[in-house]
């Protein structure tokens, strides 16, 4: 009976059975805990990434907003500056405006504008913005007016070649004379921003902005604005250059025109004088005093007319346009007849039309030069002028029965060159048909004639 009631073996057999489920639960909890830790780690990593993306997005939004504000500011300043450039013919006033706007945009206390003097290797002060006034160099107290600073500097130059630079004046600045630094610091300036005005590969000048702040980070952040404004100044300088080149070209063209006018009028006048004097000499040898006096009188009239024409040309004045081109040609034929050596004739074909003043003058000069060449070289007996009016063109031709010439041969003087230049100025086509011993025909075709003359 004691064996039946003994609990020992049963307790020993039940203990492993209770430990097995507990160990399994512990392992399961451990695995779940590891999984939860992994999920938490992944969540933290994802949260960190989201936080970084959020910061990047906020930075991008901020940068875009700043870029939009900068672009808007630049657009406003550009529109304003271009409006001033379009209405202001004085380049210095426009450059002064750009200098003022640039300094004000940076909250500066003044600034300067410089141009290079490449021959001397120095920078020349042109304008100074001080106490809310634009001051020309002639009125500035800047030491650079008397002693222009060098453009170079080592290790850096206060006049950079291709990019903007900032300079802190607390220490010695390489390339800047000490008297210049002392003058600038006496104005309360502690830092400078110098922006080059670059045209292609050429630096045409510099805009220098003065600041009372030693920290240059804000200035550097707005360099793009300064470069945009410097670009406007560069544009104005280039436009001024092109205007000066156009002016010089116009002056040269006008000088050539006056030279052609003097050559044409004086050459024809002196040729007529010589021909009449030769005729008077022949008449005197034949004791024909009346005829000689008549030729001398014609020579005197031609000389007086040539003198008047020369005065007009020297004063760059064009002769007044006649009521009809044929009137001027008729006067030319009359002069031919007065020489007594050559017969002249004028034939007008078609319905007369008024010509522009310049076209009338240039065509008349071409006719005069052609007639002068005939009188001087062709030994002709007759000159015929024909003025033809067609629907789409006006044609002027001068024909003689003289000796002709070789067009390929070299010819001295400016007669043929002047005639071709005059035709080109009008957009007309000039052609010369000549053979030795068979005379010469000069033909000028001017398209698009003016309106018909009123009855």
C-alpha cells in the first residue's frame, strides 16, 4: 500500500513537462522582441530619412523662393535700367544709375566705377557714389584720382578679371595702395565687393560696393544680383561703343561724299574752263576776238559756278532738289554746248516722276562725272543724255561717240570709283559699255521710282 501512495516518481516525471512549454514561450517572446526591435530600428531609420527629405524639401522651397525673389528683383531692376538706358542719351548718367542701384541693393554706403587704362596698366576712377550723390572723378577726393592704382595684385587683385571678389579692409589688401585703403576706411567702410564688367573675354570695367559690415557672407550671397547689374552697365558701354563706331563710319562716309562732290564739281568745272580757254586761244589765233571773248566769258561763268559748288560741298550742303531731274540734266547739256567743242543732247522718255532728293543729286553727279570724263579723254563730237521713266525703274544713260577705253586697264583718278559708289548708295545698278574707237555708254538703273509728279 505504501508503494501505491508514493508520489516521488510522479513529481519527477511532471517537472520536464512544465519546463518545456515555458522555454518555448520564452524563445517565442525573444524572437518577437527581436522582430519588434528590428521594426523599431527600421521605423527610426525611415523617420530619419523622412526628416532629412523634409529638411531638403524645406531648403529647396526656401531656395526657390529666394531665387524667385531674386529673379523678380533682377527683372524689376533690369526693366527700370533699360527704360533709363532707352531714354537717357548720356552714358555717364546711366552708369551712375546702375552704380547707385547696385549699392542700394546691397545696403552699402557708397561705391565706385572704374575703367582700365591698359597702356598704363592702371585702373582709372570714373564715378564715385558717396553721400547719396554720383560724383565724377574730377570732383572726387579719392586718392586714386591723382595716383591711379595698378590693375594687378598678388596673391589677389582688387580689380579681378573674370569673377567678383570681396575684400576685408581690416588688414592690408594686396594690390590696393595704402592711401586708398585709409581713405575708404575713413568713410566707415570695412569691406568691399568688386564686380568686373566682362564683355566676351575683355574686362571693360569694375563696380565696387562699399559696406560697413566686416562679415562678407551676405555680400557673397547676392553676388548674382551685382553681376546682373554689372551686365547692364556692360551692355550700355557696348552700345556706346557701337554708337561711336557708327558715328565714325557716318563721318567717314560723309567725308567721302564731300570728297566725291568736290571732285565731281571742280573736275567738271575746271574741264569746262580749260576747254573754253583753249577755244578762246584758237579764236584769238584766227583774230576772232568776239568768239574768243565769248569763250572767256563761258570759262568765267564755269569757274564761278564751280566755286559755288565747292563751297557747298565743303560745308557738307547738298544742292537743292529741282522740280524735275530733267531740269538739272538740261543745265548740264547747256554747259556742254557752251564749250563749243562738243554737241550735247537730252532726251526724256516716259512719264516724268519725282525722285528723292538724294537720288536726284547722286544721278546728276554721275552724269556730271561721266560728261567730264568724255570732255577730258574721249575726244568726242557728241554726247547724248537719256532719262527714261518706266513703271518699275528710272534709267539714266550717257552716250558719246568718242575713243572709248579699256575697262580692264588701270585708270588714275576717282571718277569711275565715285560713280560706282554713288550708284551703290542708291541701290542702283551701274554698267559701262565701251570699246576702243566705238564710244562709251554709261547706264544707271534705279528701281522703284517715286510717285508721278502732279500736273
